[in-house]
C-alpha cells in the first residue's frame, strides 16, 4: 500500500533506483520493519519461528 500511495501521489518511477530506494525506506520505517519491533509488539518470537513460517497445506 505504501508503494502504491507513493506511485499515485508522487509519480513514482519503479525503474528509477533513487525512487525505488526512497519508497522502500519509507515502507520499512512506516511498518516498523525489524525483528526487535515485531518482537516487542508480540508478532515475532525466538521460540515460535517454525510455527510462524509454516506453509498451510489447504
């Protein structure tokens, strides 16, 4: 969603490496893209890694 917002609002050019880097940095900052922030929010755990990344065989 952040990438699409940037695309619509700022005429983002995905072929321009500077634009791509900027939108990736914004997305990482706005979604708290780190293990420590996910861990502090309860979304990640050292002990539940296998369960969290298990693929459903539905």
